C-alpha cells in the first residue's frame, strides 16, 4: 500500500497542515473564522471518540474479566498491572525532578514576564483554585469513596467518572465469573456483542481522524496566538526552557525507559512496537485525552503488537484511568519550576512530598484534557507554593498536554505487552495493521473484517 494511503501518515500530514494553517490564520486575523468553521470538526471528532469510550471500557472489561473464569488469575494480572503502573509513575517523577533541578528553568523567566502572565491568566487561576480547594477539603479516604458511584447511569454520563465505570465493570465481571456459566452466558454474549460493535465504530470514526486532527491543531494554535501571534513567540521564548525540561523528561520515558522495560521483559522489538502504537500516539497528541484515545490504543495493541484481547481488555482501560506517567512527570517539573520562578527553594522533603502526592494524584486524574492542572494546584498547596503560580504555565499547557498524553498512551501499551508476555499471551502481530485495513475499505464489507476476529466467550 502507498504510504499516503496509510492512516498514520495521513494523521501526520494533517498535524503539519494544521500547524501551518494555524500560524497563517493567526497572522492573517482568521481566528474567528477558524473558531466558527474549522474548530467544530475537531470537536466532532473528539466527541465521537469520547462517545464510545465509556461503552468500550464497560464492555471490554466485563467480557475480559468474565472470560478469566478464575479469581486467582484476575488478581494475578491485576496485581502485575498496578505494580508496573506505580513503578513507571515513580520513575517518571524522579526523572522530572532530576531534570528540573539540573536545568533550573525558573531562573530564565524575566520578572516583567512573570507579572504579565499572572495578570493574563488571573481568571483561569481562580477557577482552578476553587476546584482544587474543593478537592483538598475532602477527607483522606474520599477518593476511595468517589470510586463507588451511587448511580451508575449518572457516572456513565460523565467521561470524567471513568474510574467509577471501571469499578462497576470490575464488579459485574467478577459477579459473572462467580455465578453458574449457564446463567452468565446471556449477559456475557451481550457485552461481547457490544464490544464488537464498539470496535467496528472505532474503525468508522478513525476514517475522519485526519480532518479531526487538522481542526484540533489549527484551533489550538489560533487559541494560543489570538489576534497577536507575536505574543506566542514572546511566551515561548520566556517559557521555552520550562517546556524543554518537560519535553526532555517525556522523551526519556518514551525512548529510553519504556523501550528498556520492553526489551527486558518481552521479545517484542522496537521496530514493531513504535510503528504499531503510532496511530494511537498521534490521536493522543491531537486530542490530549487518553480516554478518548483508548479505542485506538486497544486496536493497535491487539492488531499491531500481538497483545491478547483478554489482557488488552483489562490492562488498557485500567491504564487510561490510573496510569498517568506523563502527567506525573509534568506536575513534578511544573511545581519546582513555579517555585524557582517565584524565588522559593524547595527542600528535599518537599520534593519527596511531590513524588508521594503525584503518585496518588495520577490514579485519580481524569483522562481528559488539562485535568492535570487541577491536581497541580493541590500539589503546590501541599508544598506551600502559591497556587496562583499556575498562571506562569497556563499559556503553554496545551502543547505540553498533547505531549504528556502521548506519553501516557505509550506507557499503557508497553505495560500491556509486558503483562501479556508474563501470562503467555503476547502473540505475533497479525500483520494486517489498523491503518491498512481502514484504507483498503474493509469497513464497507460490514462483516467485521476491519476489527480483529475476536473470540467468542466459549472459545476463550
């Protein structure tokens, strides 16, 4: 197949064109036109992905857990998954703190720019401080209480409540595992069919990815630039060292830490891993939402990386809700950067507090754009750094959010490969890559050929 017909190359081209258009639009004063006539297509694409995220988590987790037919196997896979997620998050935090202490990016922000940023984003700071105050006033066990919903349909109506949906799926999957198979079969078949439907919808939605990505990137550039594109360069110049520190940390995670773990614990080569996960990385970059990217991540893991459906259905939805390596690294760098900019020295104990709080915060951070900002406010308050300091980084948060989401998705896929290998369920990739199938028109056949031939509950 020619390269220009492959989905990931089309998405890359859309990213570049969106960036070029956004710069031109900002220079020519087309901000309003872009907001009214271009941005809605990006919103539609993002909404479509978010639309199927909850059904996918529910269906895939229930069928995946019910298919295990053994509580011991469930606890074994779950224990491995959570342990690896916590280890990689801690590594990300240590890397972030090391880099920000070595580079000292806060010393490069002029005092006048600091004052200007604080004034510009004063309104947004107030909103996020209110949200953070509400979170900080809760009891120590309140996050555990929040995982259990009072009303499942209420939880399922808000993508910010994905952890609650995961809990319900776990509960239902375990229940179906424990009751007689004859009684459980109708419900298992229902959720298995729902899973097939969602996977088919993923393929259909991804046909619109290049248009959606173009619109999202164009809107992001014009929103940052406004009618004064010169301010973008001024802002990037002042905060460039901070952005570089975050980018270096994320690059170390993606290109050194994850490959090292992959090579140590799996036979999967990097030549297979990175091209295989590329479509999910690109969608994550453009949407800034690991929750919205989840359907694509699961398709890539199963079809391109050879992860079994049983493992991907369990590990990846869980990862989209609790594994936020990129977000944790960014929070560590941002917290210390703000302290440096304000002329505050953080002690070793304060920086260790960042590690502890960020690990816990990463578990509860919603898989939606910029959710990490709210958790950052809580971290700042815990180490006695003024929360108003987030004004210093809000202007460049969106591009960094795109990078850290791509990191989160890559980490999820790596962990899925490691867990699958430990369970003897890492197979050779099918060779029929998602992008190839989409471009070759398999979706038109309507017989499920665009999705992996997923096994029925009886065949598992």
